[in-house]
């Protein structure tokens, strides 16, 4: 049943839903979680596929048309390809994608594509094996690259590669990533380091401004802007010489785009978040499991969206980071 769109007090209409299926991850990326990992959610606190499907169905009925499956690392959840199939079968018009670290992607890409996944975003923060290990605290760079290639071969296109750039860690690899995009028809997205690390070690000095990264690439591979991005978080650029692929920048810190944000997030334990940096969340799991009707859930969802704030306050003196890290919220 179609319901009125989800519009907040600032006129923004929610169209994009990020669904975290687990808080667990097989990597320990330094900008996300400590080396020893985090305390994982008990299994019974994580939404079942049927519960996720119900929430997605409700939100799609309210105008959500893009759903991205995230984690933690979504491919560590057993049978996640079945959830893909459940959503794609019931809601075939939804643009269904996934963000993954790529480690299990070579094995899973054929089944994901067969079950209705349209495309993938793969996190890869270095093209140098030793540095990859230093960032993720795991081996496996070549495995991730194989996974990206397998995704392309399975038709999960466009293949996007997400690189979080951190000053003094990997900020000298922007041109290498641009070359990877050109040579393989990948779409690289550079993401500014955000204060969502579990260790709360983020500092503004570690942020590499998007403009700086673009200038470095432009000096080697001239670029041209694609088009106005609208609600998309990335500003995208093609190669001026007509080469394949593209590069983009997600400048959440230096050039916030909150005014056009159309995203909602469902955490693995069933909380609806209206901003990545929100300090509160809205519990859907408890009413779901207590037998709430669709109308009752719809009321909670609309209340959450109505209360969405104007934007994060990273650049304000009173900024407070959310209590959960990126892996616990879901990208």
C-alpha cells in the first residue's frame, strides 16, 4: 500500500535506506574499530531477515526507492544473499546494492547477482599490501581486488571502490586509485575521514580535504565534473581524455551536504537513525516483536523523520560524536 512520502521539517524527502544486517566484521580498520574488535550484539538482538523485510516493505511503501545492505561486514552474515532475493523478488523496482569490504565477494558475487543485487560498493583503502595490512590489521588486499573483479564479471555494475583517506596514512595514493579506475572502469570514491571511530582518536588534522585530493589527481589526469549531484553524497568527475571509470569525493567534513540528504539508516538491532551522526535513534525492534501494526510502525517512522535535524555539527564547537562507531551504525 502506498503511503505519503517521508518528509522532514526542512522539506527533505527520504528516498535512500541503508540496512545494516550485522555489526560484526572480519577486518579491524583503524578508522572504525580497535584492533581487538568490539563487543558484538547477541544473535537474538539482531533483526531477522523477515523483520528486515517488513521494515523495508513499510519504507518502500512510503517512497524509499534505494536500499543498500551494509554492516559491519554484510557478507559475514550467513545467507545474506537470501535477504537480497527476498527484497528483490517482492520489490523489484528498488535499486538494491551493497557496501562490503570485498573479502568474501569473489565467492558471493554470482549468487548476489542471481538473487537481484544490482551493484556493489567495495571498501579498499590502500593498493599497497603492507599498508593495506596496517589499515585493516588483516591480510587480503589481493583477495579484495579479486572480489571487485568478480563483482564486475557478475554484472554488479557500476563497481564503486570506496577509499577513506587519512592524512599521513594513505593520502599519497589518490593518483594510484585514479589509475585503477581508468584501467578497470571502476568508480573510485574518496571519503573524508569522519569522527566515527570506536577509539575516538579522530582529529581534524587527519582529514584530507576533497579539494586537495582532486587537485593532486587533476595534475596527472585532467578531470571534468559530471553533473550536479542532487541528493547523492559524492561529487563525481570523469577523465577529460575520455578514459573509462570516474573519481568522486564525499566531503562530509569540509563541504557538508546535509541540506540535500535523503538517507535513513536501519541498524542491525532495529533502530532507525535519520543521520549518521545522530545522537538518538528510534527503536523499531521492540514494537516489531511486540506485535505492532503497520500503522503503529508508520507513526514511529514518521515521528523520527519529522524530528530529523538540519545537519551534523562536525564543524561546530559543541560537536559531540555519536555513541556508536561506523560499524555499529551501518554505512
